C-alpha cells in the first residue's frame, strides 16, 4: 500500500504541465462522448414513445375538439361500494346536502379594489356570513362565557381529584 502511494507520487512529479493538459483534454473528450451517446439514446426512446401514442411532432392538438369530446361523453355516476352506501345513509349530513348548502351561500363584499388594472381585491363582509350562520345554528358562547365555563370545569376537576 505504502509502495503504491509512493509510485503514484513519483509519477505525478515526473509528469510535465503539457502531460497534465493532455490527460485533462482526454478526460473532457471522454465525458463529451458519453454525454452525446446518452442524448442520442434518449432521443431514440422519445421517438418510439411518440410513435406508440400516435402523436407526431407535426400534429397539433386541437383543444376545441378535446373540449367537445369531453362534453359529449356520457356522465357516469360514481359507483359506491356497499360500505360507502351504508356510510352515506348513516351520515349526519350527506354529500348532497353539503353541495346544496354551498350553492345557497351568499358572499357579500365591503370593498373592491383593482391593482395594476388586472388584480381584483375584494374585502369580504364577515358580518353577513356570521348572521346567516347564527340563524341556522344555535349561537356559540362568547369569549368571556368560554373562560367562565373553563374555570368551572377546572374547579370540577379539582373537586373530583380531591374525593
């Protein structure tokens, strides 16, 4: 091992700058050739994939045709398993009800600004949303009531732990 290391060091001392330049040039040439072979091989594979998919580079994709084809396709309903049907029936609120509530949602805006003649910024009026939700659901506790409730729970917990 030590002798091999000494041989390498001796070889490097004997090599001139021209030899280093020549070795470096050969190394760069080898890297370029390998890269070229890799690029040629990948381009051949891409052509095979394009031929398999019946898409040539001269064909243009017509988006309007694609949209028409998608619109003309029959809408198939989602097939649910027995478990999914059972869960849908037992659900507190069904998917259909969620979709219906989402359609009925009204969003009102307080302000509307346009930046850079492109971007529209709207400030949502949260008061109307809260009022609508309060009519549908029971009113939630306020912050002070929540703190009092939390304090009462802590007292109850202490009493239970003492007994």
